């Protein structure tokens, strides 16, 4: 169980009360719990149990341009890799059939013209097919982000339940040569980068420093050094066994079968 609880510290008694609400009956005397700060991605999440919503990093709005970059998508396996990942989702992702009916058992993986994918039952697919799945754009965008973060997790050989962090995602981007797709303001969250000097108005030539590196140039230098270090390592040290299997597997159980239906 993971939950966000409101704390009421009693400084005089050196005791902190946690308002657990209806989760109280799931706790027992003497049970040990771990407390940590609420991550940035969950700042606006209401108090209570945290639903299993996949990778929190995939919900970061500042990273959406990274997740939609064609080079990043290709580095994670391309549209075909996304379609295979979505095909392992066991349920229809559309909350409302839109036709006043119920969901059906048979599922299909619908692919959009821009390379997105969504898991639907046949009833929902019939409703949204002629609309180009435009009403499901938020789900399609979330699927792409979840897939890329999950692929990065597998590539870094992390546990299935592991929540990928920004430094880990940056590490994967370095290995794939796509760090320039990560916004500079996102990298500033975990790395000290120089402030980009904006020259405006009339200035003296002597005041211009031609050797001043921008934040993006600093990142490129770090990436180059990291890649050179990896290349110098003997291959047998970092070779991943069954690499093809690693690419195809995902954190989702393949409990349902379906057909890929392009628009």
C-alpha cells in the first residue's frame, strides 16, 4: 500500500499524528511504515491511497516534448514497439463505451496515424474508429509516455515495481544519444547548469565572453564524456544477456490477445 497522509506534528510531545482516514483498518499495531516527501509528480494528488497509475515520471508535463520526440520514440523501439507494449494491457482503456452499451470481452490494439496506440474493446473501437480516436488523445499520449519510461526501466535492468527517476531517465537518454530532447529546465532539477546569458541592447565587445558555454552545450559535453567512457569499457562487462527478449518484454502481463488495427 502506498498513500499520501496529512501530518499533524505535536512538537511539545515530539509525536506526529498521521490522518489515515479509511486506511486505518489496514494498519496494525507495531507495523513499520516508511515516510518520504511527496514527489513533484504527486504534488496535486489528494490525500489517501495512491492508485497504481504506472510511472509517475510519465505524468510530468515538462517531459511531454521529450516523449513525443520521434528520435526518442525510435530509440525505444518505434511505433511497433509501442503497439506491442499496449497490446499487453489486459482491459479496455476507454471508461465509457459512448454507445450506451457495455464493454465486450474481445480486445484490439488500435493504432493512430501519428504512431499512437490504445487498447480498446470492440464496442469502443467501433465508436472511436471513424473519429480517428481524437477523443482518446489523452490516453494515447499517456500510453506513449508510460511505454518510453517503462522501456528505459527495462534497459537499465531495474525492477518492475521501480519508479524511474529523472537522473535514471537522463542516463538512458545518454546511452541512446537523445539527451538534447530533454528540456534544459528539466535537467536543472538534478544538475547544476550555468544560466544562459541573454545579451540585449548595446553592449561593448569587451563584455562578450566567447568562451561562455550555454546550458545545452554543457549537457552535450557531459554526454560526450559519458559515451566515451562507455566505449572504453570491455564489451563483456556491460553486455546484457538475451537483449532481444529484454526489448520485447515489459512490466505488463500479457494476459489478453488482440489484433493491431491501423486507422
